C-alpha cells in the first residue's frame, strides 16, 4: 500500500530543480544533442516587384542544420522556490544534416530599407522626402542577395546602416551595425533575457513556470492578459501533466506566450509522448478568437495582421518583422494567394511539442 506513494515521492523529488537531482544537471546543460534546422526562402523574381501582375515567387532552400548547445549561467536560487538565470545558446553548423552550405546565395527583402520605410509612414511629407533622398543616394534597394551564413548568424554590413547611424536622429533608430536574422545571438549570454522560473521545490506542479522575464512580470509589449509573462521556456515541465489541458510556452523572439493544444501521441525510441500542437488560435490576434485580441493594439486594429501571422515589430527593434508557421500553414488564405511558392502541409509544417506526460520530459520539437 505504501510503496506506490514512496515511489511517487522519489520520482517527484528527483524532478525538482535543486542541486543534486538529475533534473538539475540536465537543466544546467542539455545532456543530449539538439539540432536546429533553418529553411530559407529565395526570392527568384525581385526585379518584378513593381509589376502588380506578377506575384513574388519564393523557392524553399535547406535545411541548414546546426548543432545547438544550451547552458544556464549566472543563476541565483531564491527562498521563494524560484531561480533566475541566463541561458547561453551556441550553434555549430552541421553539414552532414544539411542540404546546402552557408555559402549558398539567397535573395530576400532588404530589411533595413523596409524598417526605415515603416518608421517613416506617419512622418510629415517633407521628412519622407528627405529620407527617400537619403536612401536613394546611398543605393537603397528593395532586395538584397547574401550568403545563408550572413542571413542567419553572421550578419552583413550595409552602407545604409552606417549612413543612418551618422544621421543621428531619434526618428530613425537602427540599433545594429550588421543585419542578420539572428545576428549577435550565437554564444550571447543576454540575448534571450533573464528568466525567473519556479523550481518545483514547494509545489511540483509549478516546476518550470515563468514568473518574470528581465526582472518583470509583464513584457511591456501587450496589454493584459497578453502582456503577462506566462508559461514555460519549453524545456522544463512538471510531472503528471494533464494530457487534456493546453500548455503555454513563452517565445522570446515574439516577446509573448503561445498556447498549444493536445492532439494525439508521438512515438520516439519506444517512448510514447503527448503532442501539443499549434492551432488556428495560436497565432490569431483577435480576428477569429476574441481572447487573443489583446495581442493587437486596439488603436490600430485594422493594421493588425490577419489570422496566422503575428507582428513582432515591438520587440524586434521596430523592424517590420512578422512570424507565421512555415508556408503560412493555418494562416489566412490571402497570404498564400499573394505570392507563389507556398505549399502548406500539415505533415511538414505543423508545429508541435511532444512531452512524456508522466515525467514532464520533452522528447521532440517540430
């Protein structure tokens, strides 16, 4: 009669986040290899951008796979059963798992020009003329072709960036010297921010739950409840999970939490895990799901993206950056129709997180 309870207590104790437990050791540094694959979309007809009769055409390239290392650093445990820490993530290109090299050339929209244009939308006409002249003088383009390596981690130097930084005005804030989607992130200690999570030592059901990000309980980018720091970072969950409940993950790239719904199971090396997937609601901003409306600024609701696409502008240095599932999977049909080359497929593009619910151990992210 007593053995099941004792066994449960031993399992729970081993999963709490405290020195000496297996959970603590694997939390500090991931014990198994993690791979991150990038797929690039090459814009094949940028010269036709001003022709309304020709859709932009994109061809998928990749994957470009990296071995990813995680290490928690500068961590501090507190008496209220929480721990604050930074996470250093390091990526190494893994050619054996890649289809292509980091020297492959990719053409995409000129992000810096787009950022400046977006910033100038609501400025006075004279200011727009001055900035337009500056961009043209410095060779401002609507597209740019660079190697994959520069697009991802290395970043590329751009004359427009240098020129705008010399311009020294609060109207145009370009906070980087090199542009890359993940420039300055590789090996950075602080890029993802300071996390504070529950250790589970007082209540195992709280294990891994975020309480603060960068020292604050709210992100500052959305009004409540959307602006609340919520969920987990995706690498730590409590044991005995209810497989009928949603789970919430916090995505630092979008400065927001996202809800995933349970959808069946996933088999991995003989282990059965529950799949929590991204649904139509996950990336909706109130168009179809009113509870998501706080992710959109109510003062400019008409400018918010349609369902399936989320704006990351506020937390990505004001650049007009948007996120969606691959190939606009589950997004409004208008996005797919606006370009050619998108082929959304559930089997390929569904986002899911598979977790073994008894122990709360993640086994797969797709």
